[in-house]
């Protein structure tokens, strides 16, 4: 797109199915690299990533021709297949349906990158569910807390 100039920064957040703690610390860096490859292949710019045992945060600089839902679908499908192909968990790994996406301005990038990089310290004080509801409230995203996370069946 000639003469198209944009500045689109999106934080993507999604959970492991049933919020189970299935992403092992020793596999986290490999999962970061794998997801980075998916994002790069889709020609988007990864700014920060952090996989916790039960959820993932990703911050990207997004191009305007990207469909966010398709990108997240590719990330979740590709990483699910990678985890299952390498048998990182007993049974089948999967991400929960849906995701959160929150936009930021350029001046906020340093703060949000540090936030994503310091997830362990942050979650010592607050659960993922509390964090996620706080994001939805802060960004004034209408939601019904009964349906935020699908319970383990």
C-alpha cells in the first residue's frame, strides 16, 4: 500500500484451555521463538512476548492489511500443533477459544513491554482472571464475567 502510514500497537492475551498450568518453564523460550516465527512469517512486528503456565501475552506492531483474528488463529493453531507434535503435555494441549486484544499508543510501549516481561512478578500479586477482568474494565470492553473463561470439563 503506497503512501499508507500507520501506527497500530496491539496486546493480545489468551489462555490455555481451562486455565490449566501446562506451559512448563523449561519450554517457555522455545514456545516464544515458535510464536515469534509465526508472527514474523505473517509480516507483523513482535515487540514483546511472555508465556505464563496458563496464558500468553503478545505485543505486536500491526500492519493495516492484517486481520487480527486470522493472526491470532494462526498463532494458536501453530503453537498448539507444535506443543502436541512434541508431546510437551500428557493428552492434548489446546488454547481456550477467543482472546483479548487491547490497543496502545507509541508513548505507552515502554510501560506495556515491561509489564509483559515481568509477568511472574505481576502474577505473584494477582491471578490471571483478575488481570484479565481488569483489562476488560480498564478498556471499557463490555463483558459478562460468567463467560470469560470456559471451565475445565
